[in-house]
DNA sequence: AACTAGGACAACCGCCAAGTT
DNA sequence: TAACTTGGCGGTTGTCCTAGT
């Protein structure tokens, strides 16, 4: 069958954007808002592919974008998040207000990857969770784990840069999950699988990163992702096997795999780092 | 001053999943 | 339910800039 191309490439400008094109695009989006990228070029009078417009806007023209001068703190954050999430640049970017996935990806590829690999040479190997690109607009919380009445917010993508809203600490968010055993059987009021936005702005990131969460690869825990690792069960490395568990669990419940299921298995990590 | 190598980063590409018809 | 559209993602490429020779 095949897909139709996102646009006819004939007669379209390619390569670097001119100041005029930037202005046209910016003015158009100011008036009409983002979205409908395919039709945007025609409506705005741009000889560009819709995708190209979207990229230009998201990575360069948006008013809330910070450019350059990645601070040491941001750098450390990127390293930690990359260790945790792998090449999921949009997720990482979502944790760095004003930064774009493209910028972080470039920064990683040109600066950090070498440095990190150098750092890791000589130490034991670590395992990065690698997944295919997947959208993660929502996170699934297994009702067995989630026992509190929360108001799910309208869905939005996890790459909602810059909108981090109010923050909850990691403990606040995860406590209900971690204390599930106390509330077993109290899930009747939850009508169905519960989803809510995975806006990591809801986490107090420092809680996460100041913990040893970033060193999850070195942690051992039980295979069942129980919050109390059993000595009877063999320790498991945070690696492929873990990933299989995650994806299997997530696919059972929801198509929004990965991050969602990751959350379910966070408590064992967090217990090691968050008091 | 001219040339080259490597770094930085903007932009493009193809794939995929969600949403819509 | 299938076909199709739309938008998002990560990987890759192309081009410009700069430091070194």
C-alpha cells in the first residue's frame, strides 16, 4: 500500500530557512496556532513541507526556547536522564525547560556521548534502556497499584516542552503506588485502567535525580518488581530482561508502553534512593 | 593566507502509532 | 474494521564555522 509522502517535494524550498520564511511562519502561528502542519505551508504561503515547518517551529522559532549555553547542571541532568531513558530525546528534553530534543540529541552526540563512554571505560558496563521511538502521551497506572482518586488531566504529548505546571514530589506521586499493599481491594472505585499525563513536571526532578535512581543499572531487585525484593529470587540486572518485563506488562494493559510501565517498577529503585 | 579536519547544529528522512473517516 | 491522515520520534546527513597546521 505505502504511504503518500507528507507533501509533494516539487517546487519546495529546502535547506536553511531565511529570515523571511521564519517571519511568515511565526506570524502565521501567532494568529492561527500550531497544528495542521500539512496545510500550514499552503495557507501561510510558504514553499516548505509541513514537516519542515513543524521542525522549524519546534526547534527554533518557539518563543520559549533557550538556545546554547547548556549549563553544567543541565549537562549532568542530560547524562543522568540518558542513563535512565536511553535515546529518548523528547522525554529528556521535556525535563529541560526550553530545550529541544534536537538540541539535546546534537549536544549528546557531539559532546556527551564521548565523555560518558570515556567515563565508563574502566568501570563496569551499564545498561541503557533502549526502546523504539514511541509516543507516550499518557501513562498507565495499574489500578492494582493506583488507589487514589486523581483527576486525569487532558491528554497531551510528553514533549510538551516548557509547560511543567505544578510539581509534585516523586514521593507524592509514587506513594500511592508504593503503598498498594495497604490498599489492596480498594480499587473498586476505579472504573478502568487509569491513565494520566506523563508530564514529568509533576515530579520534583531533583527528588529523582538526587537519588541514586540514575544508577539503577547497578541495583539488584526482585524479578517480580515487588517493592520488597525477595531474597529467594535471583537478582536481576536492569537490562534487557527488565525491559522485557516492562514491555510485556505494559502491552498487557495499554498500548502506551515503556514509560508507563517504567513507573510501575520505579518503587524498587526509589527505595534505594528516596527516603 | 590557504588548506584541512573536526565540531556544531539545522534540517531532512523514514518509520511508527494514534486519530479520523 | 480497514484505509488513510497526521503528527511525533530518533537517526542521519549536509553545511557552516573554527582551530590547527
